[in-house]
């Protein structure tokens, strides 16, 4: 199965969101070209060739039907300096929100930016006129309509958002530019998180040339925080390329060493999730303590890649190291290596009527836990939306983690896939809302191959730590193995699926039982494949548990399922703290990423296909049998045939 990794034509963007230390959002009022030139040069010396720049809307359009010539002249000088220094830029038009404060154009008078005809016309005028003035500059790489528009304009109905997006993107084209354009909204959409702000990636596909997620995760698990940007990129794949448009950490909330770890993990994991561009927030720290927004949001002073005087910080050095890897593998010629494992993302995340919001919102954290577990098992999974399942593209292993909600036709397709040879795993989940508590499966007995004994409105008791005791082998899990899953989550979700013993001649066997002797994992033979059902939502338990990835064992279950399905990875390691994934070059060269998820230095044993070896792409070290990774370290190797 192919994993999406669309590329921007002729470009792999690596850069920074840009405000000069000389002024921040007010830099255009007293433009200092010497400081700007120094700042751009430092970025270019570290391998960054792009900025995202901002046309502070109140300054650039002081009145209706007017674009300020003096401010435009300063911006043109900036573009000329960008061209001189070899750093292209992406202008952002509708900049009313920035770093914790909103600045309105003085002439708006409370009119709605999405629906008011006058305001729509003025936004279109400003965008088209700006493109006419600057669009011929060789320094322009693309365009962004806004900066996190919902923070400024608020949320809106999806139809109104789409109408606004049509007006604004067509204004770019009316201004005479064919360069890539996107909305700059941060991809904080219902399709990613189950929360509705009116924006829909699906309804932008004919308007934008790339999706641009913004990622500033808060959490209680190190791996989840480090890989949140990767999951955002995975879930942003609807066809256009994906650019990680904003990500970063401030000095006030992270030590410099931990900021370096965050950048390293976010950069490499999002590359492995199919991102084709990275724009860090932001280029510099500021010494502007008396100036808004920094006066009242002082943590925003320290997001920079450099100190105010241009001295590089650790995140900039991480970006330089990342650039070395991109160049070494010729990333523009690479795509993600195919996989035999797919994780199904339920369509209920953003589709279907009258679904409790809480049950929508827990889908993404569950998917994230399954995604990381499959990564730790070295399975390099695809994440496939239920509504996009292609009957003709059948994975060997299909994972449907902690599932309450899946449409009836999806069950038919999964059954067909199993009959054709796939191994399909589902785990039962009661949900978190309490609304018709339990999995809404069309035929629980048919799916499990055993008779359920559920009682309406009631939950079956779940112990604080659930043990699965294997009485039959599964893949590389021998009979007698015990896997422990600590409970975490809401009381509504503290439930399991009680089943009667399956009939011996029904083709269903109990592989594992809980400590009370109840079936915990069953396998039902279907044609040339099998359907597995877990009676506990072990992925949900993990998603709700702080620091779960220190000792989570869902990866052991997934690895065993992969072995049983014939989906075991070609390259793997013997330490669960290390993830294996990779890219394949158009020439046929195969590159392997080895990523340490832990704060420990790890030496892991490697297993590669017979007749092959692993060689580091940067120093040509032989990694065929073992690799040593520093804390949160990343090593990239080429898998080559032995001579």
C-alpha cells in the first residue's frame, strides 16, 4: 500500500516564519534593511532558503480601496534583499492576529469578514493589488491568505468559509500569479480534531495548492508531544502537498536542549509522515518587552531560532542538520516507502449526523496511540480514512483501534478483505460520551464469532490493570505470554465486551484471556485471512494515560499481528524505544530512518534482509547489526545490497 507524500513542484521548503528583531509586527513602520539582511544571511548559512513574511493589514491597508505606498515600498526593499541573499518568501496577506493579540483595520466597524459583502470586496482588493505589485519578484515562493484566521475573524459556517476562501484565492489569480497558494488557517479543522471551526480541508481542494498544519501540542506524554506534528501531517493528506507551516517552542516553556529534541523529532517524524516543507516559528527572539504583543504575552519573545543579535540557538542547528539529511537523500526525489499495514480512521471524526462531540474528539488521540504503537513495532503504517478505503488496495494488516463507530459498509469491506487474505484487527470500545454506550457495530456476534452477553445501559467491570494471558501463540508472542494494559480514561469508557465461549466448530478461537478468564482476544478464520477482536479498548486506555509510551505494550500486540499477517517489516530493531521507517528514492535507493523516542542513549540490534547492509548516509558507518542513538537521536541509513 502506498502512503501519500505529494511534493510541491520543484521545491522542498525549509525556512522560518519571519519578523525582524527590529520591530516585530511593526517592522515595516521603521524598516531596517541592515538588520534584515543580517537575519536572512544567518538563516541561509544554516540551510534555510525560505521565510514566511507578514503584511500587517492595518498598516498596509489604512483605508478602503487604499494600499499604502510607503509600506509597500519597504516591503519591496525586503523582497530585493531576499533575492540578494538567496532566501525566498511567502507573503501572508490578512494579518490581523499575531502572537496573542488581534489588530483590526480601523475601518472594519464590526463587519463580518466571512459574509459582509463590503469586507469580502476589500479583502479581495487588498490581495489582488498586493499580488499585482509584488508578484513578479523572484523572491516570492508562494502566497498565504491569512494567519490563523479563526483567531482573528472567529469561526463560521462551512459554506461561508468556503465562499470567503473562493474570493481570496481567486484574488491571487486575478492579481496575475500562478504560484502556490494556501489559506494559512493552521488546518485546525474537524477532519483532524473533531472540533468544528468552519474550515474544511476537503472543501479547499480546488482552491489551494498545499495544506499547512500548525502544531503547538500540549500533552502528558513525551512521544505524543514530539510526534503531534507528524500526526497532523498524516491527517492533512487529502491530495495536495502538506507543509508544516508553523511549529516551535519558546524559551519560557522549554530548555534549549529540550527545544533541540523537540525540533529534531518534529522535523524527522513529519518528513516520515509525508510533509514536503517546514516553516519554523520563528526566526528570532525579540528584545521588545515594552511593545505589544510581547508586553502582555512575554513568552512570545523567545520563540526564535536565533537571539536578537543573530546568535544561533540549538533549534537552528537542528534545522541545519536536517538540511544535511534532506540533501544527502535528495528528498525531492523520494517518496515514503510502501507499507503492508493500514490504520483505519473512522469517518465519524467529521462526518455523519448526531454524533456526540466527545466521541468524535477521542478518535484522534486513539488514532495517535495506535499510530505510535505501530511505529514502535516498525510497521510504518498508513493512516487511511474510512471513507477513502479502496476495495482494490488491500493491506495485509488492517488495524481498527478502540472502535465505537464504523459504518456498516466498512464492516462488509473488512470482511471481504479478510476473505481475500488480510488480517483485520478491531478492538471494542464503549465510547466516552455515555450515549448508547458500546460499539455501534452492525453484528457484534458476527464480527467476533462468539455470542455477546452485554446488558443494555450497563458496563462490565474492568480491573485497574487488565492482563491478557495468551493461551495460544500469535506471531512472535508465544503461548504463556502476558501483556498488561493499565486502565485510564473516563468512567463511561471503563468497559469491556463480554463474550460467551465460541463454538469449537465456528472457526473462532480464544487467543488470550483476562485475569478473570474472560475472552480478551479472539481470532475468527475468514477465507484466506482472519478477523481478530480485542474485547478491551487498549489503545484508548493508552491514549488517556500520562507517559504511556514509557511502558505501553500495544506495539507488542501489533508486531505479533503483523507476523501472523505476513506483514513483518524488512528492517527492524530489537528495542521498543527506537522507531524504524523510511523513504524510497526514484532511483530505487532505499533509506531507513532510526529514531530514538526516549531520553536514554540506546544501542539497538538491527535486522536487515539477507544479503543487505545498512550504511549511514552522513558518515558511511556500518549499522547492519547495531546502531547507537543519543537521547532523542535520529540516524539515517541506506539499505544496500552487500557486495
